[in-house]
C-alpha cells in the first residue's frame, strides 16, 4: 500500500511512491489481457519485423491503456496497447503529432495499427519527475516544465481541434465526488439541503473555470507524466485527453500534484512567476495577482474533487488500491483551499467532516 512520506529537509516535496502497473487489474479478464499481449507481440515481431526484445510492463496510469518497454533493444522503444473501444489510439497519435508540431517534447510515433489499438513509441526514459525531483533540482525542473506549459498555451492548438472543457464536462467531473467518493467510498448520503450547498459550490467552480482565458490544456500535467531529459526537458506523456480549457488547470495539476507536495510559499512563488511568464507570452492580459490566485485556488478545488472521485472509483470499480495513500494529500489540498475562500465555506465544512477509512490514512 502506498504511504504518505514525510517532508524532506529544506522545504522539499512530500512524495508518494510511483503506482506500479499491475497487469491483472483491468476488469476485462486475464485471458483477454493475455490475448491482447500476444497480439501486440505478433504485431511487433511479424508486422514490424522487430526481433531480439522482451516485453516488460511499464508503470501505468488510471486508464485502460497498457505500456510495455521493449527490453534488449538499443535504443529502447515503448509499445502501447489501447484496447478498443475503451481507448482511442487514434486520438493519442493525433495529439502526439500536434504537440510535436508545437515544438514540445513528446514521444515520436514510429508505427501504429489504430484499428487494433497498438502504437510503437519513442522511449523517453525512466526518469519521471516524481522520481528525480528534490530540493536541489526543483527550481530548474519546474522552470523547464513551466516553460513547456507556456509554449503549450501560447502556441496551441494550431490546426488541431481538441474538444472544449465546457460546462457539461466540468459537471460530469464534479459529480464524481458525491457519487464515488462520498456515496460509494464513504457511504455518505447527502440531505436535500447538503445537496443544495454542493450545487452552489459546483456552480461557483464552473463559473471560475469558464471565465478564465481558454487555452490548450494537457489535463494531467504532473510529476508522473513529465520525464526528465538531459536535452529538451521535459518529455511529456499522457496527453491524449487534451482539451481547450482554463488557463490555470495545468498549473494546478503541476503545482498541487496529487503525488507530491511542496510548501505553500514555494507554490505561490511558482504560481506568480508563471503569471509573469504568461503576461509576457501574451497568454494573459491585465490579470491582477489576486484574481489569478483566485482562479488557481478554485481550479484546484474543482480538480481535486474530481481526483477524489476518480481514486475512489479506481479502487471500488477496478480494484486498484494503489491510490489510497494519496487521498489524505488531496483532501488536505481541498480543506486548505476552501478554508481560505469564504465563498466555499460550506464545502469546506463538509470536507472537514470527512473521515477517511483507516487503510487510506495509514
């Protein structure tokens, strides 16, 4: 079980271990997964003529996609299995090519069978930000990541047309919190009055997202999707769900990371540093610090309510318990942000009353 690590000396991050891919977790049956892996290997060997490798499962994400490193080759490659209809390999390929066209460092697509859901990718390496970030490297690595984010927002989406992060999508994500986290995970049933209070908070969070400048949003721009690369840092992963949405969304993903935590003063420095960069890049125009901070704080509340719901769903529906240890951190973000915002006081009181199961607090 993942645990919450103590803060490191010198104001460094609080970390959570990487979530290792469990090849038996996907709730579609082990025989199906075995058959998919065999088909993938046949495609690599017979279809593409690759030899002299062994498939090694790679740390996965919260989707149905699976990744395998082709060990024994130089350079190494990554094979992605995106089983239709649960995943759309074509969306991944389109996004990769669009982001590469913006000058961002994403894996090169070497080959793809979109009908089968197989893609062969460049291997950006194993140095995820979540593994290499420490006190001495944080400013440099976050500086690189914020520079890449500015390029994403200033240049994107080009000729690509990702969907809008509109009110219906925002609401679907917010509803994960009462349905999966409160209802199914904690067994909490809201009274009509409590539901009305939640509706008021949801409306405020939706308006906060929609009033911001709308830019290209990666949607999971955090330490497990950024790879340290000696040249053209960072490498960027897991971008296929990109949308056009609020300017602070990816900033929240990066600086209020569900998997590691930095001191608040340092987060504020990075946030306001990014505001200056966004003003210089033309991403923002005449946005005062206090307004930008409110956007950031409330965007964080929206994202972390969604994250609580997703982590609960991963455990209850998909049997993935590795995110339990991250729940206290995410809940802590929410309590702190709502405690600083009088307009979210009722939601804050609801969150203060939450008691996580002992296994998640351990």
